[in-house]
């Protein structure tokens, strides 16, 4: 058994579709969650391995972060709710801004 197998499925709609399929298949202990920087659904495969199906959000928040989400909500509503929640969390910024900051920090350390 492995700790976790994660699959980037591409979009929030894809995460929602995976959630519905897993639920319809009768999987137990399904856990939809956002980490601020990703929307995820966790469940266990028949061998007991934890599986994560996820996609990235356009935001960065300080980690660790995890809060429950309702993947049955319409995609646009879930997007808005997630963004509103993330804006209240430490470190919130657009992912592109965070990437630019990290790139500058790494470059500065390499030059030192």
C-alpha cells in the first residue's frame, strides 16, 4: 500500500465529474476539500490506497490549508465561494504573483 496517489485531472468540472463517479461507484470515505491552491476529492481504492483527484486554483494561500467544499454546487458558485474564503486566509494572492515572487527569491539566492 502507498500513502497517496494524486492525479491532476485538469479543471474544477473534471474534479466534480470524478467526485460524482466515485460516489456513484459506492466508494466510502469520500472527502472533497480545497487547499486554497487546489480543489481535491480524496477517496480509497479497493486496495486501501488513498487517491486524490485534483486541479489547481488560480490562487496561492499559505500552507498547510484544507477546508471542506461542496462539489455538488454549480462550478461558478463553488469558484466564487472558494475565492471568497481564500481571500480571508494568510498569504492570499494570485498564483502568478506568488510564482513571480518565488522566482525572484530563488534567483537572488543563486546570485548570493
